[in-house]
C-alpha cells in the first residue's frame, strides 16, 4: 500500500520551507535542500539552515508546535540529493525558471527510485514542460502540486496531472492531500497559471 513516510523538498525559499513545515505538522520528516552558497567559507547547507531558523521565528507560526521543526533536516543539492532514493515524495519549489527546474530534475532522476512521486510547485509554468526530457517512467510519476502560502493556513491545493501522469498516483495524491495534509484539493488542467492564478488575473 502506497504511503508517504519521508519527503524531500527542493528549494528552501519561502514556499519550499513552508511546505516542509506543513509536512512536519502531519508528522512527515523531510530533507529541505537548496543550492550551495557561492561563498566558499560558508556552510554548504546555509540556505536551508537559514530557512529553518526563519520558520522558528515566523508569525503566524507555520507549525503546530516548535518541536515539529525537528523533523526537517537541512541540506544542499550537491551533497544530499542521494536522500531522494529514500523518499516517497519529492516536491520542487525553486525559482520560476524552466531551465533551472529542468536541470535540477535531471539531477534528481539520477537518484530517483522508480515509483516515487515527484512534483513541482510551479504556479504557472506548464507541468509537462518541467518534466520534459526525463524518462517515460519518471514522467508517469510526475505532476503539479501547487500550494498556496502559507500552506498551514491556506486551504487550497491545486493538483495538476499531465497526460502521462499515472492515474493511480493522481488518485493517491488527491486522497493524501485531503486526508493527510488537510487540503481542499482541486484538479486543474495543465494550462498557464492553472485555476487560481487565472481567476486572480481575471481569467486571462
């Protein structure tokens, strides 16, 4: 039976760190990864460590209890992508740049375990484009999971399958989003800006 016991969150910016925090809220440990700083004297996982510190100080708090933040392990893309092999879900929330996302997913696939759910939190880039160039098996496990900030408080979760997404994975993730993450899940078509952002833009 499929279950999400561990996750990897790619991108320790505001959205990625908040997703990791909400996973911690429901008892799911995660590795929170980001790029290695350009400063060679800095800690290689500084960005994720800084994000974790900000989560502790954020108001309103993104977590039910401060103890939950102990479930988040900071790391970086160069040293810790191997953690992908032990995850049940890998979610990406890096900068909205298609080339950056595609390059990162190529590195992720090298560590990916077939069947592990992989998703992008993009708010407007076509999901199929993000997964372009990956293997057919990888693309079948890929979908969009668009959270709204802050995930603890915002109810909506858009789930965006591509034509290649495995229906079983889609069904499981919608159930997981509702029953475990406590979200109101809306299925969206893989069109620019999906549902909520299109409404916000007057349907353009």
